[in-house]
C-alpha cells in the first residue's frame, strides 16, 4: 500500500489466504456471539458437573489421589449428600475463593491512584519525553506493555498519544496506533511490577491446584522473574514488528490530521509537580519496606532469614495497596484532585464501579470449582488427561506448549482472560500437577497465549476502541483493518515469547521466587 487512501480490494480480489483468514475470524465471531455472559456460562458448567458426577458415580468411577495414594469414589452432586454440600458450602465457596480479597484490596489502591489522575499523567509524561523518531517506537511499546497497571484506561491513553507522536515526526499515525494497541493488548501480561492480573490469575491457579493438593499455592510473584525479562524482549520484538512489517506496509501518510485530543494535552507544571511529589513519597515508602527486608533479622523475613517463604511474600498485595494509596494521595493533594481527607474514600468508591462484574463472575466460578473438587470429578479428569499426556511422551515442556496452543483457540472465543483461566485452570493445572509440573508454569504457559491474542478477539471491547481511533486517520477502515494490523504482533509475540519460555525452562532459571518446574 502506498498510502491509506488506496482503494479497498473487493472480497473477490483478495488472495485465497486472505479469504480463508477472514472466513476463520468471521466464524470465531459467530461462535463467540453464541456464548452467554460468563456468569451464565459458569452456571451451565456447574450444572454440567452435577450431571457428569451423577453419571460417573452410577458407573462406579473411582480415583486414586497421587499425593495421598488414597482411593475414593466419584461422588454424585445430585445425591442428598451432594445437595447438602452445595447449599451449605455456597457462602464459604465464594468468601474463601483465593482471588476475592486479594483483587478487591489491590483494586482499591490502584483505583485510587487511577482516579487521582497520576496514571494518565505518568503515561503522557513518559511518551512525550521522547522526540527522536526511532526512539519513539521503543518508548511507545515499552510504555504500552507497562501500562497494564492502568487496566482498560491504557488502551484509551497510549495508542492515540502514539499516533500523534508518530505524526509529529513525519511517520504514519496508524503505525503509532498499531504499536500502542499491539503493546497494550498482546503484551498485556508482561510487566516488571506486580499487577492485578498477577493477583487474580494466581488465586484461580491456587484454587485449581487444591483439586490435587490443597497445600500447593501460586503467589502473585510466581511468574515475576520471567515476566520482567519478557517486558524487555517483547519491547524489542514490538519495535521490529512495527518498523519492519507494519509501517512499511502502510507507506507514507498523506491523510487528514484529526482535531486535537484531550488525552494528548501536554503535562502541565502542576501535574509535573504532582508526579515529583508522588515519586518522593514512593521512594520514602520503598525505603521503609527495604529496611524491613534487607537486614537478615528483618521483620518481614521468614524463618532463618528466608525471603521466599516469608511474611514479605505473603504481604505483596497489601504492600502494593499501600504504595498505590500513598502515591495517589501525594499526587492528588498536589494537583487538587484530592482536596480533603474525605476525597480519599470517595475516589476509592468511584474506582469500584466495575467491581460488580468481577464479583458476579467470581461467585459462579467459585461454585463450579468447588463442585469439581468435592465430587472428585476434577481429579478423575486430571488423571485421565495426565495419562494421555504421558502416552504422547512429549515431556514437561511439550505438555506446557500443548496448554499454550489450546489456549490460543479458546482465547479467540472468550474475551475475558480471567474467565478463560477460570474455565481452563481446573483442567490443565491438576492434569500437569499429576505429572509433577508446578502449577505456576502451567499458569505462565496460559498467560503467554492468552495475552498474545488479546487484540484478535472479535468480542473484545478494545477492538471497537481501536477501530474508532484508526478511523480518525482512515475513514474506510473496518474490523479487517484492525486484524491486519494486529496479527503481526500476535504472531511474533507468541512465537518469540514461546521460544523464550522454552529456553528459560530448559536452562532451569526460576520463573519466580522459589519456583521450579517440578513439584518438590
């Protein structure tokens, strides 16, 4: 394409590969549209578990727990005992679900920081500081990946800023949008900072691991080492994809320049002062935490000075909550978004407006997982799957790659990563645990695939946002335009990320504090 005004090809003039690709994506969209709300989906799954447990129980199915070596029958949830369990455990299933409290606490702190305005300002400040044409791509990709702390707001702020930056140095603005959305979407799971995603997924993984061994847990930092390294690797990959594939395809831009956008407004002197004060507050807080960890007899250390198994590791979420709370208040007091102490709870309440969706989903997920565990059906399926994997003789790494490839297909239908992991974790984690694989590695295999395909999910709300921004520069753009821009990021992120994962595991580098491939 020489520019964005080239006449659009008709369906009949497209290549066979293009027609097949769009046909596949259209099929995914149709199937996805048939799926109900995730809450209803998990209610249906729970009902399916009840029926399956009754059938397996009548057939006399038994299962031997590989940890205790005890044999137990598959119990019917349709029995009197099963009905009593479902009714009496309903509240406990929900309230004791591992991600519930962790996610709520973290979102309160992160939400306050977001409502104070510091995350939006920090993103604008970082991107606007770079003016060199080549460095702009690197900074856009890096900031886009790191911006998952700001959740959905990252997709609203980073890409349009990137487009304006590209345009200001004579580069194609749609390439800037592609770089921004590619990083925000496909690189969503990577970060050097523990985010809400780490907390939510690790809680789901811990619940799933309990099907085989209640003593095994996955923490928010279980994937931290690998995800920190992935941030740099994916930034380099994103730069190469943008400059070697996406931008050359778009050609030179000679289209219209849209009216100024408020998200592109320059950072004011007051906002800069707010960032400075927030930074000082953060450094003071982190210095205080360091004093509790660094000394061998530090308060937050464990027995014999341990760090991995210590109060510090158990306090990651509360510490992050306090950090976000402190920087949000420091910024808000400086800029005026927080005028009185009463504004703090007000902003925290405002940040919970979307928490209802999560609570409704968690309620249904918690019941389904509890049913799967109590009936012994989860363990039964896990052992069948583990035996099948053994029969394939693909080894631990091969098994993890199978998880990733399977996730690729499911993620094109279910747009919510947490909902998808809630569906897959109770199957994949016990299955691989029985073969001795640490659930943190299974979770990581899932995250690589799920994150890579974020911008290819037909039902994703980010897709509509991306199309709206692209149409500011190309009125004829459609969903196909978005897919054409995002596929290179999805493909290359997944391939390079998977290679990094294989090399990392093969060398034996821990993916997080205290994590090893094989369960001890």
